[in-house]
């Protein structure tokens, strides 16, 4: 299985976390989020593993997240 880039987007992580009841800084360890976004109609349906990278405004890496994502019709 190879890597497929489905979406690339810049956003303020702390603002997005607040939408699901989390606040920054997040506590250390595993976190669970449920978040709904609109995706392009070309997005394939299925279960995927996503890699999310977070950077400061100076482009320094803060963290890397891995998530299981389900795209439904």
C-alpha cells in the first residue's frame, strides 16, 4: 500500500481543538478526537490511516499525529 495525499490544509490547531472541547496545551499521551469536515467529492470512501504534522508559525515541528479516519458517503 502506498501513500495518497487526499487533503492538505493549514489551520490553527488550538482553535480546531477548542471546537471539540479540548484546550492547549494538550496533556501528554493518547488523545481521542471526533471531528467532522467537508471533503472534496473525489475523496475515496474507506478507512485510512492519516499522518498529521503540526508546526509553529516559524515552521518548527511541534508534533506528529497518526489517526484512523473513516470517509463515509
